[in-house]
C-alpha cells in the first residue's frame, strides 16, 4: 500500500512539476512587464518618450550640442540628409558641431509616432531659422526616424530628411 501511494505521489509530483515548468513567478512576470519591455504594456508611454526625444534633438541641433546624439543615436546609425548625402553617427555629429551654421531656432513639430513592438517610426516637420549675411532664412524639412527599444532606452538607427519647397541647399 505504501509503495502504491509513493508511486502515485511521485507521478503527481512529476506531473505538476512539468505543468509549472516554464511558468514565471509573479515577481518575474512583473519585472518583465515593468522593466524589460514597458512599451508592450503602455505604448502611449513609449510614444510620449519618443516625442520628448525628438524635441530634445531639435534643441540639440539649435545649440550645436552633440551630447544628445552620442546618447540617443545608435553606433550603427545610418541616415540620408535633405540633399541626398549619406551620413553615419560620426558624420552627423560633425555636422551638428560645425561652427559655420548657427540657428536662431530649430523646432520639431507635427510629431507622429507609430510603435511596433520594440520598433518605432517617428515622422515630423523640422523648421529652422538662421541668419546668413544679415538675412533671416527659414527652412522646413520632413524627417523620419526609426527607433529600436533596447535595455538602455530608445535609440535612433535610421534617419531620412526631405527638403520642402522652396528647395534650398541646407547643411542638414
């Protein structure tokens, strides 16, 4: 009788062990939801974060401050400037820091973000004003950035900028 109960207990033990193997504890599930992929639970939070990053990036361009781009642009970033010139992260930072271009204003507006799991696409209107030989020159471009959400936050991996009429030669 004890042997039969031992065998039945062992079978049930193996059954329940197999049943619960691979299931996360509530703590592990919470960590995954909150820290590993918060966008999956709240895409609006991801959208707002990317909108903030785009506005911060526009401000960094106006100031010629490359710190933002070192932090947010992925090391393998690739992009195309408004006049078709390809750039990588290093070349982009050199353009931002160039002393030849000083903006009076540089604004990202009409920002729209679509999130697909750990990837996001942001489209926006870049508007700038700068002084060239005592004349204020305005310029607008449509811009697209592709982001990937990593353990260290959102990073831009691809960028494309297109001049809007009147099409003028522009550094970005």
